[in-house]
C-alpha cells in the first residue's frame, strides 16, 4: 500500500518539476510555441518523475520486508 507524501516532500518535488518548464519558457518563449515547451519539459522531467517514484516504492518495499 502506498503511503501519502509528506507536505514538505510534495512541495520540494513540485518545485523541482517546475524548474525545467519555467526556464524553457523564460528562455525560448519567443522562439518556440507553448506546446513545444510543454513537450520538451515533459521529456526533461520524465527521468526525475521515474526516479522519485522508484525511491518511494523502494522505501515502502524495505519497510514491508523489515516487519
């Protein structure tokens, strides 16, 4: 069973995931469309999202094994 994310961790995660789209938008908003920026930020954030999810699953698995 998955546990809820703490408010502090949720805030840090959302801040990390907001960095790439914000920087891309500020840097390339005149050259690229918003759709291209959205796709690029998704591609950039995909490994970060997977890493955070894998860490959460691993911690819960260790917790279950140690009981």
